[in-house]
């Protein structure tokens, strides 16, 4: 039961350390540096070896590991250090208050509760040294909420122990096993006009007007892909225009307009093919000589599609069922580090405490009891993988 107490204590400490991912548009950039330092110190106190893995200047993964020389398998645990911004929160974002059976604060649900449970499980493995456990690597990665650079750097290696045979990614899943989730790609579309004084608009070319038929073509493309056969766990592919900018002042005809496209992929689709298909479809509607430019993709993450019969899923099911009495495998519409890990050759599933409905919310929280159950699940995954 010491593991359970540790999990909650670690979660509270993690929430109290700001680690807001560095979004370009965010004026309150904190980054993960303070949390990275804390994690290094914590692993040292637990007697767990770890290494710092630089990703970009000022941002580094922390990779900890407990190695069992007799183990035939190595399990990778992955949890991201960063959170989304705190703008608009209705509670103290880094208060880490525990009340009504909940831990409150930014990142409590996404994903510091899950990280804390993994740390507690790793600490228990280090202390107890069960003979038949798998070796475990715990990667605390950066930049998951923005560009996934942390997990991409992780896969470049070198690994501190044997290359992992399977991976468990902590995200709020209510301890359900996510075996499939959508991929993601984003790109920008721009139109170029000619500016002039708005008193004589006929002397210019309005880039905002030029964008209007492009938006209509994108909307029609979104309808077309949504009408295709859906994935049994994930539903259909989707496309959304999420942001648009244009012009510099109301009394100037705009010479430039730009929008950003968010495209969610189902298994079988690739980021590049989705981009090329959309570009071809839009250009066929507005004309290939039309003054429109496609830039990207700026972000490309594949979908996750792990077979339910795979060893990774069966190990996770065994551990979850031992703790909860039953185990459920399902899909999710959002993206995680798991798809990048799986694309790198390590079969992966997503599994963690908390409800995705609470992630990124103004009053983010996670159920305390679920953190403690997750710590037990992660510990038993190491045992199940070692059998």
C-alpha cells in the first residue's frame, strides 16, 4: 500500500510545478525545465537510475529505468511532462489541492496523475525487485501538447536498457485500454492579393474574398471524407478549419489571408496522402491557376492501430483485470505519443487514470482513487510482461 500513498504524493508535487508547453502564441510560457529538474532529483531519491535526454534548448526528456538482468522483456512507460496553458482556469492552476476525493490543478488529469502512478510503480519495482518482473523504462517526455518532439527524440535512442518490447502510454482513459486512436496532420492555406486604400478597392485584389471559395471547397472536402466508411472504433476521418487571419486594417484591402487546417486520420491513412488529397480536391474546385498556396504539413502524426490479440494488449488486459476485475479495450478520437512509438516499431497502447472529459478544462481534476489503482496496474504490467 506504500506505492498507493506515494502515487498520490507524487501527483500533488507534480501538479504544483508549472510545466506549460511552449505554444508560440502563449505569453505565459514556462516550459518543462523546473519539472525536469524535479524528476531527476526524485528518481535519485528513489534510488532509480535516470538520464537527461536533450530535445531542444531548455527542454529535455527524463528517462529512468529499473533493469532486471534476468528479464526477457522490457516495457516502456511513457508520460509527458507538459500541460496546456492555464488561461481561463477557475481554480488555482498549480495549487494541487486535494478535496472531495479529487486532486485539482492544471495537468492533474492530463497527465501528471498518470505520471505519478508510473513513478510510484517504478519506485516499487526498484525497492522490491520482484524476480520475474520485466525491465521497465519510464520516459517523461516533453512537448506532447504541441509538436511531439520529445517522443520523437526518445525513439532516436540510445536506450538505457534493452530496446522496449512494448509500450504503455499514460493518458486519461478511465483505465480502459486504448488500442486505436486517430492520427493528426495540420497545414496552412493562404491566398495572395494586392493591397490598396479601401476607398478605391477596385485597384487592389482582396485576399479575403479570394479565400471564400477555398473555404467552401474545404467544407465540401470535409463532408466527402466524413461520408467514407468509418473505423469500427474511431468513426470517420475529419477535417476542420480552426483558425483564419487576414488583412492589417479595416481601411486597407488585404493582400494576404491564411487559415489553418486540422485533419484527423484513421488507420490506413497517412499524413502526406491526406494533405495531397485535400490540395488536389480544392485545386480541382477553384482552379489550378487560382492564387492559393498550401504549406505543410506542419505536423504529422500517424494513427494508432494495435491488434487486440497482440502480446502488448494481453499484458495490459491481464494487469487491469487483476486490479479492476475486468478489462476493456476500445478506441479514442484524440492523439497521443503511442502512435509515434508504435510507428517506431514498439507495439503500444494507451492506459491511465482520469477522464479525458476533465483534461484541459478550467477546473481540471482527477479522482484520487484512480491514481492509486493506476499505480497498481502499472506495477502488475511489469509482472505480467515478465511471465
